[in-house]
């Protein structure tokens, strides 16, 4: 899943010659927390709501309102913006981008094309939307967590059992994190299973894999079984 498919394309920007007052106005007007700063069509920095608060915090408590407004109208973005900002290529995967945001402890970043031109912006909110889509949680239904042997066909075995009971799978995710050597964890979300046969389904699944948990969103049932393989 690529950044270009999840980023916001209509990016609100600001010119490097604009002032802090204009930046504050645009962020409030568009309900955003970051503005790419442009110079002759190229991105040269970013300014965030945190930058604006930091720039005015030291004087805010001692100035009258009109004095504070005058102050922020005099502060140029070039003086408070973050130069050489973190930029994300539009053909990065969403997972790579999440790693970048986490590493640098930022909530979003401008997205650029191969020529360095601004193509969009991606935020934690966009990544959350991607995660929701990827996991199929919007379909609600039921999700099972398994621990299976890391052998060919182990995932197909449990998937075939779910299909046998009429389950339609909307997502299958796997991970080696927190799994002992020789095993992997598998997370399958499905809907369409006859809930009167749910106990029977769980019992048959237990014969082929270690059940970690089950979440039934419709009935708001959450069962945790453990992690023994």
C-alpha cells in the first residue's frame, strides 16, 4: 500500500515570506497542524502548531492582546520554521512511512515526487485510515488470532476450516513478532459465519492451531485463550 494512494493531495502551504500571524490563521481555518513552507515553488521547510506556540510562549503572558498580535505579525516563518524537514517519497509504502514518523516522533510529513516537488502530505490520521482498511475492521464480523507452525499450508488449513463454516475472510495478517521460533501468529477477520455453530468452529480450529483470542464485534464478545503453541 503506497503513500500516493493514502496521502492528502490538496495541501495547504505557505510562502517563506509570510508571517506567523498568517500561518496561525491558515492552520485554524483549515483545522491542520502543519504547513509546508514554500519558496519559488519548492519546499524549504515546515511550520507546525508546536512551532507557533513555542515562538510566542515566552512573551504571551506579559503582552497585551494588541501587542501580541503585532509581535506575531512581525515574526517571519523563516525564523521559526523547521529547515530541511523530513520528506516522504510518494512511492514509499505506508509501513515505511509509519516507521519514519515513529522514529522522528512527528505526526506527519510532506510527500514529494521524484523531482522533489510537493505532491501531498501524509499524517498519522491517514495511516490509521490505511490500517482500518487493511484489517477490514469496518466490516466488523469476527477476528481470530492464532499461533501456527511456520510451515507451508498452515494458514490455508485454518482458512479452509473457516470457509467450511461459511466464513468470508476480509483480511489475513501474519507476524513473527512475539511468536516462538518455528511459529508465526496469524490474524483472520471474517464475517458470514452462523453464530449458532461458532462453538463448533472454535473447537475444530483448536485441533489445528493454538487459538490466541476471538473478538466478535457484533455481539461485543472478547475471549483470550493464551499463547501456548
